[in-house]
């Protein structure tokens, strides 16, 4: 039975670990007992495999992690520069010349953005003076169809400034 097999293995394992090494006066158990006080506790978190990628920061101050089809923000000072991404199952870290410049919790929502406001250049921060009402009022002066399009854009779950930029583009076309 499985229990009998496990008992037999345990007995043989104890015998194996107690046997002296060839040409030595100590066993595996002896080595373990001398090293035991030096052992540290295991980490609380399970080990996570790290993956490495290199990307160029896009003009919108984001990098696109192709594995997840997701965008993560990077400080705007690094636009156009190559950065290294080290990511695990749960974390994204962005480095430039071995210095960490951004960190995000990993999100796997396709074609979505994870953005830290301070990472955006001032031209994006200018949108803070705007609101959904601002765009709705501007669209009302054109036609009902344009107002519908603007409403749909504003209801999307993107970062607010990205929705506003899309609204500006549609209004420029109008």
C-alpha cells in the first residue's frame, strides 16, 4: 500500500542520512545539525518567477506590456528612452539605467491603462480643469449624434485624461 511504501522510504532515508560520507567522519544528519542554527526562515511570500523585457517609453508616457496587452505609466521625463521591465505574476517594475523609476501592480485587462498621475506630462495634467460636463456642453452645440459619441467615450473605464483626449479629437473632427 502507499502507507507501507512511505514507511519503508522513511526508514531507508533515515539510514541513508545517518550513514557516514565516504572517507569522512560525519554524515548528512551531522552536517544538518551544525548548519541548522544558521538557517533563516523561509519568506512569507512564495517565490515568483521574474521576466525581463526592454521597451521604449511611448509619447503618451506609457509602455505597452505585450504579454498582457496592457499599458503602464512611466515618468514623462523618460519618453522616447529605452527602459527595462522586470515583472512577476503580481508586480511590474520599470528601470532606467539600473534605477527603478516606476512600480505597478500587474493588471491583465487587455488594452487598458494603469496610470499614475504624476507620470503624465503637464499637457495631460491640463485636462484636470476639464470635466465630463465640459465635453457634453461642447458636443450639444453640434448635434445629438456627436453628444451620443462623447457620452460613450466618457463612460469608458480608461484613465480620465485619455478619455478627454479622445473627446478633443472627436470635437476637432466635428
